């Protein structure tokens, strides 16, 4: 399985959003405490925390990422431009 995004892709994120829009399957940008700014897919929502996963099998595991506060979400992916 290839990564969903390749080097050179342009991604447009919506920075004004409701926390209700952060649901399983949505791709988001977050400011992770350990890894900095990253793009991941929401695997699950657990109260005010998110479990994230990468589309690339070589990406950082959801276990290593741990739970991420939804307050750290920078934006929700709106569109990918090749």
C-alpha cells in the first residue's frame, strides 16, 4: 500500500472547524508533542482524545503516537492537489 500523499502534493486544510467534524477516517494535521506537525488519519475518537494512524505502513505506529488531544488539531484536510 502506497502512502496517500507523495512529495510535491499540495494539501489544503480547513483551519476553522467544529470538534464534531473530527470523526474516524478524517485526515487531519496535528501538532504532536513528540513528532511536531504531522498529517494522520483519525482511527478513533475517545472523549477529548484521538487515536491516529498513518496510511503508509512505514509511518509511525498509532501505539508510538499515543492519544492526542483534539485541542492539538491544526486543520482538517479539504483537498489534495497533485
